[in-house]
C-alpha cells in the first residue's frame, strides 16, 4: 500500500529528529489568568503557545462570544464580520455550492486555507464548487458551517503561508477552531430572526454543557439545531410574463425563485473530551455528527425556446414516437422570433391533439408541461468526524523530557442529491420515475495518523532552541454513488436530439461510480530560538510524498525583533503547496450553466478521461507558492496595532476550464478512444493547472480599550487591501495535431482579479456596563466585479458600500440575558442588475457576487440562559 522509499525517508527523518531532542530540559508554560489564555494562540509555531503580539506571524484570535454577535448563525458569516481578509458569498442557483459555500482568505480559493479543529486537520467536504464563481471555481474545501459558535472557546486565524508546518492547503493561512474545554457550567439559547423583507425566517436553538470526567478530566458537549426559510429576491422574467399575458395559465408567478435555499433540520452535535491519566500522559478525543437538508430552485425552462429540451438547433424539438421514417412523419417546426403563446400556435395545437394522426405519433414537451418548468434541487448533507490521541511528556530513557502527541482521526462528508419538477428529455412522454430523480451522491472520506514530538534544548551559549518534529500518514478517498437509472440513461428520443439525463443536474452515470483513493506521507522539522532578548528566529522544513503526483519539499523562515518594550518588527518567507484534491482528479458531473442567456448542459470529466485529453488535459500537478511578509506590532497595554504587508505567488493554480465545445473533428478520435455517442456531448470542462498569479496585500488591525461613559469601551479597527494579478495562462495543445487550443477567456481572468473587493474594513465600538452591553459595527466593501450566473453578458463594476450592524443585550438576572440586534440595519442594497439582464432571463434583482448579503437587512431576538 505504501511505497518503501518515501516511507524510509520519513522514518529516518523522524528518528533523527527524535534523537536530537534527547539532551536537555523542556519549557513549562502556565497562563496566569483566564484573560491571558484568551490571548494565547497555538497556531503559527510548534513552540509553546504565545500571545498574539509575541508571534512572528500575524494571528487573529476571536472568542466564541464575539462570533455570536451576528444576525447570521452561519459560522462563515460570523467569520466574515470579524476578519476583513476572509470573504464568503451567498450563492443562489449554484448546484451544491449553494449548500456548502466556498470561502476565501487573502483572495485565494477556499481550498488554499487549511482548516484545523483543536490543532488537527479537518476533512474536506464532498462538494466541489462547479459554479463557485471565479476564485472558487472548482474548489473543494472543508464544510466549516457545521461548527456552531456554542462549541467554541476561540478561533485562531493565522494569516500567513504555513504549508511547511502543517502540509498541503495552507497557502493563504490557517484557521484553527478551538473547542470549549470547560468542565462545568453551560448555556442554552433560543434565537429567532428574519430579513426586513419578511422572509428567510430562522429559528436556532443551541447549547453547551461542561461536565467533569472523573476528577481529572472534562466532557464538553455542544449542539445547534436550525431551520431557515428560503428567501426570494426575484423579478418575474419577461418571457414568462409574455406567456401569461398571452393566456398561458400554467406559468407560475414568479416562474423561478432567486434567493437563499430553504434549510431544514440542520443539526450539529460536537463533543470534546480530555482526561489526565498521570503527570506523564493525557487522553483526548473530540468529534461531531451533523446533518441538514437544503432545497433551492433552478432556472426556468421556457416551453418555447429552451435549448436541448424544447428546441434543437433552429427548430422546435418534436419527437417521433414510432421512430424516424416509420408511419406518419412528424413535422419540423421552425422557431419564430415572436413571443406568442405556445398553446395558441396552430402547429403545436395539432401535435397536442391526440385525435389526429400526427398527434398520436408525435410528441412535444408542451403536451405534459404546457407552462415550461423550473427544477428544484435538494441536497442532504451528512458530516461526521472523530479524533483521538494521547499527549504528555516522556520521563525516562533517551526521550526523557520530550513532549509528545500521538493521534488518529477519521472524517467523512456525504452529499446526496435529488431533483424534482424536471424531466429526462430523452425519455419523452414516458418518464420512468415521473418528474423526480435520485441523482446520486458524493462521499469524501479521510483518515490520518500523526506523531508530534517537541523539546527545548539549551545550547552551550545559553540560547534555548525549541525543536519539533513529526510524521503524518494520510489516506483520502472520493466516492461517486450512481443515481437511479432514469437520471442518467439515454431514452428512445436521444437519437433525435433530446438531451440525456435529469435536466438541470444529470444523475451520476453507473460508469462513473466508484471510489478513488490517494495516500500521502509527510515529515517535518521545526526549529525556533530566542537568539537574544530582542531577536526570535524560526525555521521549518517539511517533506511530503503523494501516491498521485510524487513528492514535494517546502520550507519557512520567521523572525521577530523587539525595538522596545512596545514595538517589534516581524517577517516571514515560505514556500508552500496545495495538492489537487482527489475529487478534482476524479470527479464526473453534468450541470446546467447560463451562457449568453441560454442554459447549456455541460459535463465535467477527470483530466485523465479521453474526452478531457482530446481537449488538451494533462495530469494535475500541485500548486506551488512563494510567500513574503513583513510587519510591525505596537502594544502599550491599552492600544494594540499591527500592520502586515504580504505577497503570495502561486504557480500552476488549479481551476475548472472554460466550457469547451465538442466539434465534428473531435468525434472520430473520441470514438476510437472508446467514448460512447460523442456526438451527444455538447460542451465539457475539466480541472487544469491553468494560471500563475501574484496576490499582494496589507492587513491592519488595531484595538484600543478605555473607561468611557461610566463603563468599559473597546474600539477595534481591521482593514485589508488585497489585489490579485494573473501573471500567465497555460497553453493547452491538441493531442492529435499539436495545435494550440482555445485559451482561457479574459472574463475568467477578470473574475480572478476583480471578483472580490480590493478594499475591505470593519470598525467596531463595544460598550459594557453592569447589566447592559452593546456594540455597533461598520463594514466597508470596496468596488468589485459584479457578475450573475458566471455570464459575461451580465457583469459590470459593483459599487462600494457601507453596512451597519448593532446589538443590545440586557442581563435580566445573572443567568438570563436578552439580546436584540440587526445586520445591515439601514438596509443597504446590493448592486442591482440592469433591467434587461435581470428580467430577460436571469430572474434576480441583485448580482449574486455581492460581497455582502444581497437579501438586505435582517434582525434577531435571542434569549440566553447560562448556568
């Protein structure tokens, strides 16, 4: 199962590092108060946990209570409000990306940020963001929305490349979710809220309890249960309204709904356990079980002009039920440029009339769907994880006084999809499963085993050097479970031009079903030393070997220099990598996308598939990064400010290609390669190492505390400038002729460069008295490229905007607190789409790429009981 050579390297490096740790004493760390603990981070260094201002790399620490000060109960929205360089968007009509939204840190894709829970790697979600929009196009990151704020002690955000310390994905940084470890007390809260528009009502119940696990341990349990109604920011489409005006009573108003999906039975349970066995060893374990069901709509299929179902080329599709050239021939009906009601057209009336010879043998979909249709998409998401380990200190032998941590973990995420109110067009009037389809599932499964060793060594000159080393063995698998037969089979009308598979989201074909697996091995060596009273230096080296693409070695250097007791300078330089996910290497998917106002069925194939190879695909290589950062810290006890400049170069950046047409010259090579019916493919995509980019930015964080207005006042400012430039675009070659194929579009490049605001800031004022506390937060979003449905025809520069959030809390008793609050309290609108773009076919009022919630202002009321 494992290759000997890289494993030998791992073992040798681990043993060498362990032996090097065997000479002197370890450092004892103790926090003097609970307040100090809240300012201590464990990410960014393998040495002892340290306060944020003593770190050679920028780290934000956000307490669980601070995250809860938000109208949204989604962890993604909470983080965006607290960290300006962290962005996330609502994604309506984006297949599974509507349910597991991709995120960005420092303008890089969601799978370029490593997610940890209690310092251990979190497994990925099974969802790939096929319509993730620009930066996240094709990303596959973890689902952190399942983590409730009630389960958290704090969140640590490392804003610096750290692949040399933690492995793949840490190009942009690291998010470490630290679970609550209290052994007593707890809380339960109930929250109700909705948008100012009167929709999207959400009810959330969450709680936490800490229990003693014998006299030497703790068991901390948390849960969250949520239901949220869908929202609608929809305008009736012109084509649908024209049909209604002409007398078609089968068209809904609105014909489609554009907004947030409905969330039902969203339940997440977390447990965190710890038990001290003796002064040398402690056991720990934590994990979660989570599930939810989300339902959203798709685009409306017009009965007159929707390609691939009702029309083919320049003609309306009319199916010959007894076979072409057999019996009465069916008419070929040309499209007309009018908007006349399809039911009033005499030709179509003839087809719909079963009493005529033509009507008995010919079929058009307006016979069973006279008003067209809008598919509804449902995703059932299941997520679970379990991590267990032992940590402590060796007291004897050659490992005496070495700190150790040995752990194993397993994480699984499954997303199952169903589609209703749609058809498999190729089956014509006889739909085997009616108008609903089980389209299949994706499953992501990850297992890992880690050994980490740390010791502090005193050199002859008196300097202390913290030495850390470890190994990691991981196995990742991505499984495709086929949908029901009717969701992917070719029906009798396929040869006449009717598209194959459940329309909107074709079921996973039985040939695509199966499990793909990848193994990886890693080893690291991490050194850090307080060289002088003023100078701290650190370095890390990590080697990893993957069964899919080979090995990679990365390093990191850090430094911090204290100019005075209040001022210090810091810098870092590192290389990093992001391994292509197993899903990106092996996924098969068919989705419907908007291209120039038309819905196009497009299939995604693995890079090694003959269809992808025909279009120039090659085996995916890992992304490689080089980062530089320089910053300054000032802290005099009441005023704290940091400023950090960074640049991140990423080569071989992985993305989903533009949609590529299968043309006549492709058919013979594809047939020879064993591809069935290549003439029915239409357009395809795959994942490729398509770009080299450079991201440059500046983070400024400032905090000031004072006693004002008879209470305690805190001021917090955070600002991020972030700009990405595409340096080069890969060239793909035709495998048969060697000719250059179509290059990546300028529009896709512009989405990478301008898809999120270059400037983002928050300013918060918090006030606390004995029984009353309040805060007000201003959020600034700079200009951005506003896009709808990834369609170049509906895009423009979105306006900058400021939104205001506020909350007021009153402690009725020592145990019971009531809070009222609102996000976007003045109901700042997102950037509106032009009339033609939104009503001709898009159906939405606002651009979906708005950096803040396009649904508008929202409010909430919460009661919280603590014990």
